[in-house]
C-alpha cells in the first residue's frame, strides 16, 4: 500500500500508509532500489503520536510516493544501505529525538547536544595532520567550519560542520497560512528567492486547490530562469577569480548585475522579492516592459558568451579545471546529489523535466548534462543552462498569455499533506506542508538542494590538494543559510 501524488499535489494525511518500523525501512529501500530518490524525510507530531514521513521521488514515473511509520523506540538506520539518507536521519534525531540504530556517524547537523562530544572524524597515522578553516572566514560570507585530514598536501577526508545560524525557518512557517510565511521562504536562501517562494506557494496552492492563472505561471518561470542565469553567470566569474583569470571574473560580475537588473524590471527587486505570491504573482508587466526585458537579456547573453568562451577555451584555465574535484556518476547517485552538481556527474535529473509543474508543463527546457564530474563539468553545465534559460525566457516574453495574474485562494484543506518540488538554480528544493484540523500548518519540512550536496563537496576533495579547495568549493557554490534552517 502506497500513497502517490503528482508534484504540487495534496492528499489527506490518513491516506499515507503507516508501516511498522521494519516495513517502513523495506518500502523506502525498495523504492530507492527501483531508482527513486529521497526528497524529504522528517518527523511530525500527530494526534496519535509522533510519525516519521518519507517522500520518495520516482523520476521515471513522475510520481511522489509517501510512507510513514510511528518510531516508538529506535528505528533501524537506512544509511548503511542508502547513504543519501544519512543527513536526514541525523537531522531527525537532533530535531525530534528519534534514534537510528546502526547509523555510522550520528553527529549533530545543526546543534550539538550538550555533553554529546561527537567531535570530528579522524584519520590516524604518524604523518597525518589536520587543517582547520572557519567558521569565521576572511570575507563577507556566512559561517562554516571545514576540517581537512591531510597527508602532506593531499586531502584524505574533509568534514564540513555547519549549523552556526539558527533562524527557526520551519517553525516560522507553522500556523495560519498567510503572506508572512511567503516572506520567510524568500529568505531561506536569498539568492534562491524565486525558487523557494515558488516551491512554498505551490505546496500551499495544492492545499487550497488554487488554479494559478497562465500569465502568472509564465512570470514565475521567467523569474526562476532569470535567477538561474544570474547565479550561474556569477559562478563562472567566481571560478575564474579562483584561478586568477581576471577577464572573465570582471566581465561576469558586471553581467550578473545586468541580469539581476532585468529581474528588477520584472518586479522592482533585483532578487525577485514580492513577485511570487499564493495564487499567482504580486505584479504584472506590460508589452513595452517585456520587449525591453528581452532586449536587455539578448545583450547580457551576448556578453556572457564572450566571457564564457574566454574561460572555457583557454588552455591554462582548462588545466586547472579538468580532472579537479571529480565526483563519479556512481558516487553522485549513492550520496544523492541534485541539480547542476548531479548533472555534471552524468545523472539525468531535473525537476523541470521529471516532475514538471507550472509553465514547465507546457514549455520544455532541454536538460544540460556532462559526465566528467570535475570542476570543468560543473562549469560547462552552468554555461549550457544559462543559454537554455535565456532561450526559454525570450520565448515566454514574446508570447505572454492574456488574463490576470492572481487567483483567489480558499482555505487550506484540513488534516492534509502537500508536496512541492522546484528546480532552483542549485537543484531540487522540496517543501512539504501538513495541516491540522483547522487548516493551519502543523509541520513544514524544507529541504534546500544544498542539504543534499554539501557531502558531495567533501567527496570531491578526496585525493585533491588542500589548495584545490577554494576552486572545488566554488564549483558547487552551496548555501550555508539554506542548510542552517
């Protein structure tokens, strides 16, 4: 017995089957063996006690499967057979007190329990030494601690410790479903404002049975792809900066700003705040604005093409990109990478393609995949996505549908659960909302793509030089605050 829904769908919580602990493990592991991936894994207090939920995404079917169990006592850990769930289990133990027997490294994710003293993993040996970096860094960036276990300059293991920011995002989303909740989602990861706002609003609209107007769906898609373009172009410039290739670094910094300014034309804010609202969008554009946005986008794409060609066709750049920070296809699949990092390792996965919602049901964006799994691969995937996002935006701006941009939303269904997947520029974001008997949000589970991908950075450093860390780190460009909810 399985509860199945489409992306941005909802169903009564009573329809989600409750398995025994052993049965729950078998169902999750069986789904993963069939090619599904774990999109969400969380606990929620229910009237009949605490329940553990899992959301499994089946790309080949375009379906989301939901399982649950009542974790009385300790649960059998799924991590030894399904490494992609290791961080989820650590999070559930930390947040909800559920123990997982057999987990190989039950260290805190965001808060170290008093007296736990888990510490850092150590590689023992007479010539092994540690290099500790952070959490305070030499720049205006967020806190994160990186502990390298090295033999000379060669990295044996990198452990990444995050959780220095405690914002209470999921708790802030509980209660009456109002506009304040959307403002919270816009700050989950500030450079993914459109991505998380779209994901949350889609989950809420599923609970409220709201049909978003076609014009609003298009504007949401334009905002998502502008966000993708701006960040990918910025990352190409940052990668150039990490190897001292100044022409592309300088050009991309300016071009990223040009794309952000196009987003400001769309909604008055360079990061897209205030645009995406439950039921549609908070503002509209006229024909003249659409034409001007298209003109400026073509100019930005032309300039970005020149900067990218300089970067990706220069032998000295390729010598620093190729073969550095490689994550194999097998490893990427086992640890659950998502987004450009997964596609750069040859995994064909993209929520816009596998679980289309909104405008992506009508307009297809080709998937950008490369298979070398190194810094070069992660760079070329970004550039491919920039070009395809630009083509999508220009197509949408040239044929905006008529009608309004806002639909009236009714009250949220009571005692129901909804799931939304959105392909943000870093990869798949997942929002799960569970309502109570009043239609209030009882539990909000938020999974930023960085939550899946930080361990991928650790894997990329194995066997590399310590000095390769900045370049590898930037090739992933993960979010601290998206992890530190």
